[in-house]
């Protein structure tokens, strides 16, 4: 596995993402509680978005994930390439969707926005910077291959690539 700058990797729980990165979709003001996203039904309660029954009455405001999806402005991009990918496309897409389900159950704002095929590769775009890395690490764990990731400096974006040719 390759890492930016060949810096030894700390266990995942200790890795810090650039806390000064500016996410243009982050809510700047505290939302009134409860707030419901009219598009996906996520509920903002006790300071975070959750999946729970819609309270009544509730303020309505679009969550960051739906806002990003509507704008087609991803926070992460995973490129899956190589000859292995074409032969195992269904398994790989199933693995990606499974990782999304697990992540989204706990974090409603972590979603896959789009999956597209481009020039013999699969490109997965997400609403956050954690999901592409999680999917890339799951691919690497399941199938080995080459994994690389890069966080944009000063921005809220991650580019992950995983490839296997055999």
C-alpha cells in the first residue's frame, strides 16, 4: 500500500484529517432541533445527523450530503482500475455498496453519489472524505492490489485509487 509522502501510517483511529480543511458544505450555524432533511429524511438531533423517525413538528433543511449530491460536487473520488476489475466488476461493486451501507448506518452524511465507468475503470464519487478510503481499504484487504490516496491540502477532498492488473 502506498501512502502520500511515504510517511508511516498510524492506526486509523489516530489519523487526523487536516482540521483546517474548509468544507464549503459544512453548516456554519447551529441548526434548530429537530431539523429534518426533506430529501433523505435524516434528522439533525443532539448536534448530529441521524437516521431516526421524523419528529413532529420539525424544521426542514437540506443536509450536506443531499446538497452535495444535488450540486454534483463530491468530497471524495475512488478510481478502481486494472484488468482484475473488469473480470470482477459485480463483486467489487457489491463490496463498495456494502461498505456504504455500513458507513451510512452510523453516519447519514457518508454516501455514494455516483458510480460511473470511464475508460475501463470504475469511478465512485462520495459525499464525504471517509467513505472512499474505507472502500479502497476494503478492496485492498479483500483483493490486495495497489492502494493510493491523497487528501487535497487546504480543501475538503480525497482522491483514492485502487488497481490490480492480474
